[in-house]
C-alpha cells in the first residue's frame, strides 16, 4: 500500500502539467502513487501525462467523462490505495520534501489531517512574484495537535484543500467528498468545512511546500459565475441536515458570509466599466437573493449573531443585505478612487527606481500595483529578518542595505502604522526627503 496517493485533476493545462508532474515524481517520499484524472484535454495535456506514465510506474491515468473538478477528485479518492490522500492542482507544483514532511508529521501523531503553509506565485509583466501565506501569524500554533472543538478559529484561517494530506480512512468514515457540479470553482469549500467539522486530530506545520499559481488564464476563480458556484456549494452543505446538529454549524454560516461578501464585491467591481445592469441581472442578482434569504434566516433564528463577527464584518454584512444599491455604488467608487490613486503615484514615479518600504499586506499590494503599471521596482526593504527570509521574486534587504545600494531611488512607504518612524529611519541613512513617499 502506498503511503500517499497524490490526486491530480486536469483539463487543458499543457503549459503547467510538466512542471507539476516533475514536482510530484521527484518527491523525497518515494512510496507514493500519482493518480491523474483528465477530463478530455484537447491542448496536449493528456499526451504529456501519457509520456510520464511510460517512465514512472507509480503514475496512473484515468479518463473522466465529466468536466467537473469535484467529480475528478472524487474519482481519484475512490481509486486511491494510499494511507493518506493529497490533492495537487495541475497548474501548481510542490517542493521536493512536501509530502515526506506532511506524512512524517501525520504518522507521529496519528493525525487525520496535516497541512502546511503555501506560496502564492503570480507572473506580472515578466516579474514572478512569490509570497508565502501563513495559516497563523503566531508560530506557537504550529506543530501542535488540534481538536477543532477547542479551536474554532480554524474555520476562518484554514481555507484550502491542496496544501495538506488527509487520512483516507477518515474521509471514508464520514463520507467526505467534493461537490460534483460542472466546472471547477468553489467545489472544495464543502470538502474543507466537512474536514474541519469532523476531524479531531489536526496538525499544521510551519513550512511552505505548495506553490499556488494565481490569476492564470482560464482560472475558475476569474469566472463571472463565482457567486452562483459559491451558492451551489453552500446550498449542498445546508441541505445536509446532520450538520445543523453540530456545535460547529455556525462556523459554516460564518464562512458562507465571508465568501458571499468577497465574491459579491469581486463581481460588482469587475464590470464597473461595462453594461452594469445586464451583468448584475445575470451574474449577481439571483444568487445575491439566495444568500440574503438564507443568511437573514440564520440571523433571525440566532444560529449566528452580531457577537460572532467583528464589528467591521457585521456592519459590512448589514449594509450589503439592507442597502445593496448604496453598498454597490460605494464599492465601485472605492475601487475607482484606489485606481486613480495608483495611477497618480505611477505618473509621479515614472522613470524612477523604486524601493517599497515594509512588506506587509499593503506592501504586497503596492508591489503588484506598481508592477502592473510597468514601474521599475528594484527592491523591497523591511526591518524584519523573518520577512526578509521570504521568497518574493524581487530583491529584499534591510533598510540599511537598501539605502546603501539605492541612495537616489524613490522610497514608497507602505506601512501606515509606522510611517513616520520609517521616514525618519530613511532620512538617517541619507535618503532625501524629496525621494520619500508615504502611501495614504
């Protein structure tokens, strides 16, 4: 019996499948099986897989008659012989040690589920931006065995299915599977939430081994039907009445609220320059009302309450549910205001070498926004050695080193809280005040 079965669902990913298969076959954990489930690729993906099948006996190719990510993964789980199951999306790839590290931890504590951090990778104007995404900000939460009955935050912090491994006997015991709707978007939400609801032995390791590709052409999350797909997934969960008996049911609803707000905002701003009325009627309105009816019902029944949410989340939800038109206008105006602000900054920095100061959430956004606008970002600088250890795709230095290398560059301070302190630090290293820009 293989130790880990790696399930790889594919459909027209010829530009990525070779790198993905290489990363799977080169794992330091050798006792694995690789189950490729192709849903009728027409771009050469299947032929690349077939080539690998001839040179590695651990690879099995299955043809799926259904173009459904959920159906394909479920077919892989059904065929898997491994003690643990891994899901590797075929436009991504993994570090050589990924599955050995996960499996070793799983064995040590007999875990039903073990997950690692991951890197987001995104190619923008020939820059390969790479950012590590941590499950927890506090390293004390890693390498400990969790029973999620005592750590409810997992429902908001743990949101993907592909950077972990799952004990197959655990999945079988609770009949945990993905939704099998057509396409690929959001079919993993139910799988993830069911895993968190039923698992009593969970571990997270402080290691990033999965490389998750953002914003590729044809990605499911870029689809205009995201709100529809999200509703289909939560409707499936809500119809499983045994969940309503669980003390964790409210965390499913809170996750639904998060997804509803996020995907609604994404669609509202996506078509702000197009035929808004037609776009709204087709892609937003029907599913907005489904989410609204369901969430209002849970609020009225006391399944979730204001006390279960942050003040900002509750205020945002109330505005979206009860003043949708005003809410949508505000979201669109905010996006336009931000776009104008970035355009103005790009005009100001035209022909300059740029160093971004501080690489938190705002710093990551600054890097992406400036690169999109073809700005010459030569480096990042940050006072934290932990931040500087990240693989970013742009050189990252301490403030002292950066100012020595790029004395005449424009320094864009992205940290709002410590903006004045960072400005003074730059000046102390000889940077001219005229070359320092504090982001609003």
